[in-house]
């Protein structure tokens, strides 16, 4: 009887050992899968962030406030996503209302929950419900003069794909408009007015966000930026024709 019990005990210990090893293997497999999934997510997140950074830099060079006159080409590299244009308005306002209205196109890159938008010479980078303005509308505001440097984009772009990106062909001309002295505001249509408010709240950025308004009732708010009074005012308009 004792020998039989000892044999059964040894068998049970052997089975327990096998079961324990199997459980450890299962835990290891599950852990490895979790690690692999986590690494894959980090890699995907990094790639998406890199795409947004590259696109922002490329759009700033193609349709930004420092783009030179004449014909040029600029590669907009992205692994996956859509590059397209959307109609927007930019207005210059004085105490009596709209002084000038510019119809422009925002150049927008969309990829999953990230994207970049260039409008009127500003660059907005957005990710997971959060947006930031990397470059506001270029302006010089001193008591003697106010100079607003606006970019007006004409032409349509709509490119989707993976790995290839897109090459933008541009033709840029520059004009200058003179306004009387006074106090002026700039209104830019954007889906991310809160990002402008944060950016213009920093030191060294001319102008201050004073509100939002849907001027034409299309559901897209315009963020309104006010500048100090100036003896003279100028609007430099860079008109950029875009095509692919």
C-alpha cells in the first residue's frame, strides 16, 4: 500500500511539473505578444509623428510666409495619408468692419488621428484631439507701422496613398496693399482656434487673440487677432498657385 501511494505521489509531482512548465510557457507567450503589440504601437506612433513633422516642414517651405517668388517644386513626404486643399477665408478688419477679404485654400495633411494644416502662412499640427500652432501669421507691429504677411493659396490638391508622398508645384507672386493708419484685426478661418489662443498668448508673438466668430455661417470659426494701433498699415500678400 505504501509503495503504491509513493508511486501515485511521484506521478502527481511529475504531472504538476509538466502543468507548471506549460503554464509558464503560456505566460511567456502572452507576455511576448503584449510586448510585441506594445513595440508595434510605439513604432507606429513614432512613424506617424515623424510623418507629421516632415509634412509640416515641407508645407512651410512650399506655402509658408518665406516662400520665394516664381516657380518651384517641393516634395511632401509621408508614409500614408491624404494631402488636400479646403476653402478658407482670411479677413482684415478695422473698427468699422471688414477692410479686405481673401479667399484662400488651406493645405491639409490627414493621417489617422494626426495631421498638419497650413493656412494664411500659419502651420497647425494636430494629434489625438490636441493642436498647436508652430508658426503664427507673420507680422511686424510697431507704433510707426503694422505689416501683415499673408499667404493666399490658389489651386486644388488631393493626393492619397502610401509611401510615395506628393510633389507640389508652385508659382508665387507677391503684392503689397497699403491701408490707412489705425487699429486692425486679422480673422483666419480655422478648425483649431484654441491652438491660436495658446500660441498668441506667448511673449514675442505680435498680436493677441480677442475672440472667435463665424463670419459667413459655414460652421467654421475665424480666430480674431488684434494688433496695436499703427500710423501706417500694409498687407503683403503672397499668392501661391499649387498643383501636383
